[in-house]
């Protein structure tokens, strides 16, 4: 018989006992016997693979069994075992990389203004310019109208708003907007103006939802394609952030 | 399911988290189990024993520290009822790592410390199946306890 001291948080699982007598020739066997007598204690001592959980420390007559022969340490009948947990925890590792959302918003605002102007002026060439800028930005992996943002920042009109986020979905969203505009140009060339301007207004609407409501539809689409396991869509949404929603950065 | 403590004790938990910033600060909650509730009447702030380079995201209370806190609790006629720790620049939400390391029964009070300022505290408890930590009510009273530290 060996006596094991049970730590306070595990006592409800040993019928409230502070100390329990167990049998076993080694420390490991004694712990297995303890879990056999009190099955509810098992999941707090052992993980699914049967190893001791990382917070479980076992002391044999005041010596940590890790400095002896670990679970193979032999036991004498007069030995006293003590289970003492380490208490640990901590915040989640930060995910994503710094992404300046002010630059993204300046990009969206530029797209909206120029496309609305193109519609008012019936200027298909302006739609082509916006499409070119967006697709070039996508190819370079940055907002197409980054220069607008840099200019606004230099004259002090906007401030950086750096959030931890994944840049890939934003790049995809911009590329998608650019592709819609290319489709609009094709529709205009084919002589279907309602479809052409409809697509332009779709891009305006999606950019506006992103700018004013903080929801990036293209990003949501990216995350859904990621969930479906499509190659190339490598990153999943940030923890506790709805796919497409602007990250609250931990709020 | 709740944990109750005085405003002064919560203030002390916040101050400890702010002082430890940018590292995590942790300690033990002493008090009494009252059925499914815990009433905290004393704090034992402890050193963070995690590897120094990871202390901004991790805390560790050594088994020796826990044993001495349990002795102190016994002397005072109290029990260790939980743990408090801070999350620097991170919400007061139990993380996956918190869950992996959590012990049953204890209340885990987590304080969000944003840029060195304690923002809010929330309390969590490990679910029976160890699958997650569920939030419990953190009750703050304005009447100080006589035996408060």
C-alpha cells in the first residue's frame, strides 16, 4: 500500500479524500490503480494517449519523479506519493500579420468615387483604369490605390489603423473586384450596358459594404473556399472573427 | 456558478496585471467554496515561473508555490479556490492553452491588460469533459471583507 496525496481540485473525484491508499510496484502502476478506483480522476491525470498531462507533477517523498525514474520509479510500501499540479496558461499566440486597414479603406473609397464618377460621366475608359489599377495592385500584393493613401497620410488626413489580419483574403477580394470590372468592360464591348453598369455597381456596393460596415465579402468568399479545401486558399479566418468581418483585434 | 470578490480585491488583481505588463502576472485566489460558487477573500500574487522569453504569452505557478499557498490558506482557515492571471494586449477570454492546462473546480479569473492598463476581468471554469472553459459570473461587491489582504 502506498498513500497518494490528492490535490484540492481533484478531491471531488476521489470522494473528497485528501489521501488515498493505492497498490502498485511503480509510480505509474500506483497512478493507474488510483484511476481504476476513481475513474473520474483519470481524464484529469492522463491525456487521450495515456501520458501524464503536462501539469501533473508527482513527488515521491518530496522528490519529483522526473528526477528519479519517472513513472517507472519503484515504490516501497512506506512511500508517500504526492500529486501537485503546476498551474499554467496564457493568452493565445497572436495570429495574422499587421495589416493597415486605413490603406484598405482608402483603396475602397477611391474605387467607389472613381466608379460612381465613371457611371455619371458614362466613361467606360475610367472603369478600365480602375480595373487596371486594382488588378495591378492584386498582382503586386497591395492596395491598387496605395498611393492615394500615402498621399492622404502625408497631408495628415488619415492615420494608420494597423490590425492583425490575414492579407491574402484582401488581395483576393481586390482581384475579384478587378475581375468583375473586366467582365463589365466585356459586357460594354458586347453592347449590353445594363449588365456592364450592373457589374460596376456591384463592385461599388461591395466596396461600400467593406468601407462603411467593415465587412469584406470577397474575404468571406476566400475563407469559404478555404473551408472547402480549395488549393491556394491557405489561411483560415482569425479565431473568434466571423469570416469577412473586420478583425476586432481581440475584442 | 459564480465567483465573488470585493471591488478592492478586483482592483488589486488589476494592479498586479498592470504591474506585470508586458508579461503575464498570476497568482492564486484564496477563499471558500460555497456549493457551486466561490467567495474570494484573499490574493496570493506569485512570480511567473515560465521561461522568461515566453512570459508575455504564458504564466506558470510552480508546484512548490502552490504548496506554500495551500499551507497559508490552511493557516487562515481558507482554501485555494482559483487562479488569476493577466492577458497582455489580449482579451480576458480563456485560450486553448488555458483550457489544456486548466484544473477542474478552480475558478480562473483572467484580466485583459491593454497597453499597460487593466481593462476588464472575466472568470472561467473548466467543463467536466475538459473540452472548453465556460464563463461564470464574476460578482463584485463594494463591501470589503474583514480578512482581505
